[in-house]
């Protein structure tokens, strides 16, 4: 079977650093931190006091009806908003007189947790008031596939619809699997990505008690990837959507092509439910698989959007993985962790960081790892400290590492005919 080329034609973002692509990108390259003190609930009894919250979000800006936003969990609403942006930029339309066959438009969209706020609220009602008070919408708003379902409904996407749940690697895997589906002819275009809305007292308590979250009370010095002073990650919420499209289909309708998807790696640590494999060999395999498929050579000018969570175990094992996958080329790669500004969006983080990687290829600017004032000696690669730099990049990768040992890596190239 002849492999088809897969390109990117649309991007959509809901994030602590902005609720549209332009704002998000400008904030990243200017080193603007989207983390703040938690405002949605009291934190007096919680060990973590900061998070990446979504600010100034109005569903109506994305043609989302107030009734929909009121009934749905935020993870679904954010997903629909990100997908709306991406579809608008791509110019795709699966309506009766549109430019794509609905059966050839798919949705690969996941969430690490799903409808956490609905689960939290309805569980409280069950315990306090009894079963008759549990909402009839509890299940269809809580289940993790519902973001994908709602996106499909609103875009008349009757092709393949596959939600994926692999913790913090979720949306790297949705984009990767969507890439493969188009490459082998199962769809002409797919809305791919992920969403998350887990900033709740239960979520904060669970991750904090697992020793994963920072205890810093200074939001401007809390998410510290590759910094010797790091103390854990910062929880964030939002969504990212990427329109992947078969090249000839995009070309025929005159779509603007933002980048080409050219590689994907997927491995598992098979080591521990939360800790990454410390020697980095399985993470490195996902990276090297993506680079091999992308045809990477030492002559390429590489950018890496690192998973870079700001936990001691992640940052050191990830650095080892880059060195194993790239050898001496690891030292000349431009690398950064945009989580220093966005925090960690869990199931949405892979899509958000894929979008940042695509923008690096398009704009030739490397976003910084902010507040990298005391680099960990074990993290000795070029992590672009503090300020953005211009660079002529022709290939970019984004890797994600999730609880359960799930590893994923995407490779993109600057588009050329």
C-alpha cells in the first residue's frame, strides 16, 4: 500500500497562555507565564496553591450555546472550542455542500481523566442527598470519550472516531494514530488532540499526595523544568486541536499547509505506574522511532519540545533519552519546555506542545524555558533558558511521557512541495 503524505491545516488552543493561537504563541515567545494562584476554590487545606487556570473564556466566542456549556463538563467544552478554531483555520466543512465527505472526516480526541468536575459534583450529591439526585446526564458528560463525540456531532464527522486515554501522553498518541490512519487511507482529514479540566480539590490532592506537584506558592517560580530548584509539576487545564489532512486533499481545495507530519513513535516503559524508567531507554526508542520515520539526519536543524514537567525523575530521564536517541546531535538540538509557562495540561499537553512545535517550524522562533536560572547539572543540553531565540528549524519533535509508562513522540517537518 502506498503511504499518503499527511499535513497540518488547522490549529486550535484553549490554554492558560491564551484561548486562541495568536495569543498563545505570542505569550510563549515572550516568556509570559500563564500560571497563577488558584482562584476556583479555597486552597487552605491543599498542599498545592498554584495552577494553570483558563482565563476570560467565553463559550459564545466559539459558537458554543450557553445551554451546552452549562450541561457539559469543561473538558468537553474546551475540546469543542479548540476544534472549532482548528476547523475554521483549516477551512474544512462536512456539511451537505461542504468540501469533505463526512465519512472521510474523523475525530481522534482524548482526555487523561475525562469529566472530573461532573464526577466530583455528582459523587458529592450521591453521598449527601442520595441516588435520586444524581443527574441523568452524569454518565454521558463524565465519560472520557465524550469530547470526541461532541466534536464529531458538531462537525458532522461520521468517519473514524477514536478517543485515546494514555494519561499525559494522550494527545500525542491521538495525533500519532490519526497520522497513521490518514497515511494508510482510512480518512482524508482528522480532528486530533486532547482536553483536560482536572483543576479540582480532588485532583490537586491526589497528584500532590503522590508527590508529583510543586508546593511553591509563587506562581511565577513554580513550574521549573530542568532547573535544580524544581519541586514538581503545576496542574493546568485546557485543550489543543490539530487538523491533519491528506496532502492531495488539502492541495486540491487550496488549503494553507502549516507543516507536514512525518514521524511517530509509541513505546511503554513497562516499569512503574508513575515513575519514568530512569535509564531512558524506552523513552529514547519512541523518540528514535519518530526521527527514523521522519528521515532525520545530522544535517537537519532540530527543535525538541520536551515533556519537561519539572519533576526530578522526569527531567533527568528525559535528558538521558535525548542523548540515547540522538547521540552527539543532542547537544546541538534546540530544546525547550513550554510547560514552564503553561504548566502541565495532562491529557491535553501533547496537543498543546505539538502546536508549539508546528509554530516553531512556521515562525523560526524557539520559545524559552523560563526561570531556568539554576540548571540541573544532569540536564546539560540546550534548553533555551529564559529568552526566545531565532533559529532556522526544518524538523521539530514533541515527546510526551505518561503515568503507566506511556511514551509518545511526534515529528513534523517544515512543509515543502
